[in-house]
C-alpha cells in the first residue's frame, strides 16, 4: 500500500524567533512540536518526512531531526528554501530579505516527492486525529490528479489566550469541498466570550465553529507543476514588492477559482495548539501532560 509523505515547513523558524524554536522542548523528554507531528504521522502510516529548511541552520537542524532520532521508523529528507531558489530568468530583487512564502517552500520538494503528501507547519500541534484523517484521504488519491484535501478546525479551538491570531476563514460548498479561503487577522475572544475579527474598529463576530485552515493540506504531485507556473506569474507581477509572499491559500484559491481542482474539506474537532506567543507554551506543555496521562502518547516518544 502506498505510504504518503509529510512535508514540514520549517524554513522560517530561525528568523521568526531569533533562534530555532523547533528545538524548543515541550514534551517531558524535551520533545519538540516537530517530534509529536512526526510521531503522529508514523502512527497514521506516513512513510517519509521531508523538512523544508534554510542552509543557514541546516547543520544544526539535521543534527537534531534525523532518522536516528525517530528510531528509524520513517525516512527523513531535507530540502532548502533560499531567496535565490528562483526559476530561470529571475533574480533576487535588490533589498529583498523576506522569504518568498509558504507555497514557494512547498515547491522546494518537487524533485523529492512523487506520492500524495501532506503539508504542515513546524510549530503547530495538530493532533493524532488530524494526521489519521489526512493519511486516509491521501491514500484514496494515489494515482489521481486535481483532487486535494485539507483539514479544517473549528475557529474556537485555534485561539490564543495571549493575543490575536490570523486565520484562513474557509467557505465550504454543499458537496463538502472548499469554495475559498479569506485571511483574517486580529481575531480574538472578546471579554464577553464572543469571537471577533478586529477590522479597524468595525468588529465582525465569527461563529465558534467557523472552519479555518491551519495549513494542513493534502496534495498530489501535480500541485508542483501548477505552483511552478503560478510562481512565475507571481514574480512577474510582484517581484518589485519586497514584502510580497506566495502563500499556499493564494495558490489553492487560484486553482479553485479556475475550476482546475477540488479540495475536500475534512473537519477536525481536535484542539489545536501552537506557540504564536511565548506565553502560549505552558498551555501546550500542560495539554501534552494531560494527553500522556490519558495514554494518547508515551512518556518518551522515541524510546
């Protein structure tokens, strides 16, 4: 049986936090969030993990997150996202220091992945159920084209108690497919319990069960060729904008709008955890302790 691949987006970590937060221990044996994602992926039947990183911290990263660390239970590869990872005919604009975005990161794995694959962020805890759901869907997509999937979370289960968050608000059609995503920034739970999107003083209330994207997508390899075409168009239009980035939701929206693909929305009622703010870490540590106590994870993942 085909084993899907897992693509972990970790290239932005070093610059975002001033250090490699993916090394930051959250488990009782100093396991990182990445460890839990890989552990859940192994249990769900993924056969390979490909990390997207930058060469500036590659040696440090690869020394920690390698096949030996994971007990040889899954194949491990690395690809590198750099500013000069550009198609022929394009060059890095003078003054550009910002990465090219999450969809550009995905493109770096085009030569390494030839099976259906899932994309996850390195610093998000998605939960075992999400990986099982995604793996089940990806196995049905083996050999197909233009049919993708994503795991959507209830908005209320993706909030931080320590500040506002940005989320991709999803619209789902009657067939259960994604109709589109809209990025909403400055979302928080108000003092009265409502979830609101702070839009320049005009607050918009959002339903607790609103489906949101946490960048857990499932694609087949044809996605790479679509991305290469889109990225060239993106560069032609936006390269002079030193802050412009090519994001996965933008790419997916484009394909949906053109009628090229269908993206099945898989719902998860799991509680998402992340470390958007350093104050978020204790809640994640406590949640992992609780899940270990419930028998959902071992005390030490890789022993």
